[in-house]
C-alpha cells in the first residue's frame, strides 16, 4: 500500500505517519526529515538549498525534493509499500510523483492555520520561529488547493480532521483505510 499524507505544517503528519507505520508495518518516508539531515551535511549545492529553505521557510526546488524521494525509495525498497509524509508540496511534485509509482490513498490532514501555528510554536524545533512558521503555512495555503483537486479528480483523496488532537486524526485515518 502506498499512502501519501499531506497537510499544513503542524497538522500532525509525522504522528499519523508513525501510527500507520506501526499498524501497517510499512516504512515512512519523510522528505522534511531528509532535508533537515541534508542541511547538516557538507557544503554541496543541495545542502545549501536545504539550509536556505530551513532558514527562510521557503520550499526547496521540486527537483531536489523528488530526487530525495527517489533516493529514499531506492534505499528502503519497500516491498509492501510505504507512507510518504509531507510530499507533494506543489502541483508539479504531485505530477512527478504520479509518474513514479501508483498511489493507493492520499490523506489530507485538515487543520486551521491558527492551530497549526500554535502547534509549531510549541514543538520547538530550531526552524520553528514565528516568521518561518507563517511563511511555511502561507506557502502551503497557496499550493494545497491545486494538489487537493489533482488527487480528488483521481479518486484518491480522503480528508481527515486534525484540528482537535493528532491522536484522533491518526485513529480517523486508520479507520478510513479499511
């Protein structure tokens, strides 16, 4: 099973991904985590792009995100499928992913921008500062409509409420997998 989790920064993608990984016994691929690791690495152009994105709240180029996904898929070689956490972030990435593998289900974790902002402020990661958080949320809002339409038109999209608490969202996603 190939599952994509999309949602605003702070919507709970990582928590839901961990719950699905445990329940379904398939690996999760977090491009955000891969970018944070890359940003800490050497002085390559990709590392510089990752650091720039983390320092500003902007997105890395689609090509870099998709290349990291391809590398991770090659490394993991998931025989039973995987959970893709946080990608696609743009319509272009959605199209690129569509050409790479068939997707079984796309879960959109819905949460208001104000709740997402509050969660990220409490999370305390080094890139979670108000201006960057707001920029990431703004970028998400600029791009999500087209992504949702893309997956809705393919009959893959399932909405899940992530506004109350993330554990409830994880249970809702699990119930909608059946």
